[in-house]
C-alpha cells in the first residue's frame, strides 16, 4: 500500500462512487457507543485504503441531532482510519462565498445543545487540546489538491455549528453574520471533537449551498435549493477526494496524533473495568495491560 494512513471520508452516500475506487466491501459494526449511521464502505483508491460513511445514513434518514458521531468516529478508528476528510453542505454567511463554492475551514463555533461530543465520561476524564480543531496538515493538502479544480475553493473560515434540524431564523442568521463566521452547518463540530479524542487528523470541506436567510436579494434557504446545489457540487467533491487521498495517505504527522498523551486525568487504577473496556481502542496506546 502507498503511504501509511488509511483515509476516511464522511459525507453523503454517493461519495464512494469515485473513478478508480476498487474492492468495495460493506462492513457493519456495533460499537460501545451504539450503532453508526450506516454500514462502512471500504475499498482502495490508487493504493490507498479508504473507508466511507454516509453521516445521515443511506436515504438521508438521520437528522443532525440524531447522528451518532461517537459510534461513527469509533468505527472509523476501529477500521484503522487515521485521517478523515469530512464533506458537508453549509450555508454561506459571506457575499464572497456564493452557492457552489467550497471552503476549507480552520475554526468552529458551537451553537449545539443536545449532542454527546466526548468519549470520556462515566468515570474517565480527558481534556484534549482543541484550540486548532482542524488538522492543518490535512487541510493544506486538500488546498493543494484543489488547485485547478473547476470550483472556487476558499482558504480558511469559521464554521458555526447550529443545532437544527430547522434552518435559522432571520434574526439568528443576521447575528451569526455579525460575528464574522464564514459558513453555517449542522454536523461537523462533534465529528471534529471526537476525531481529536480518537487521535485522527480531521479536516472539513464545506460546500456552500445557499446564503442562509440573511441575504435579502436571494431566496431564503430551502431543501430544494440545497439539494440542487449539492447535486452540482458532488462531482467536484469526489474529484477533490480522488486527488487528495494519496497525498493525505502519505503525509507525516498531525496535530491529532498524540492528543491523548497528557489528556487523561483519571488515574489508571481508578478506571473501572467497564470503562477500560469501553475505551480500550483509545487507552491501550497509553495504558497497555492495564485492563482489570
């Protein structure tokens, strides 16, 4: 295999329909955190091991609040993924990011209320560093891979993660815009938090589909406009993944690689057998042989 990283892709169910992807297999997993959104699809692209997962499930049947991001990221880790490319539809909060453009974000702002976003609870405490929530190395490779792509790609931006599933009120949209964020979405922050805890380098490709409802010269956001723009963008997203995957697989270190090294505050002897087993996928690297 070329490179040492297995590359995961989280996004829509059509993203694994990429020219050159071979050996597709469906893998169903149960995790200590429940069921993932769907079966994982594994395959090989230009010598790179790939794992794909539709975050909303095939048929888009899982709402943003109901996505089991813990199970999704645990499954990626279990299947050997060490780098994730996340593809997500977003609303644009800037005139200069029209529908159809891509944004390689570098920051998040959290406006969610109802979502589990850590593996470490019920007797185990860990505080990972998250000042820079995106793996800059993966993001830079995505930016490089996007050169010459037939879509405009913006370098950097803040993704405001709202709760949903309803779109914003106009008052909310105008306030978020005044905060200076670039895009608004409903899914990626929990993935990024959990990927960092799982020591997986994570980056987001945000696909602008609309102007939310702040732009009075455009129609308010609707499912129809989002779906239509996504259809136009999916080919560009698949081409970006095809180009970036070999580069990401062969990359060096990530900010996430040793995120747990000094993060676990709980003494090993204070971790219960149940918690030790639940978190073994993450803790065995640092506490080998400590299972009770």
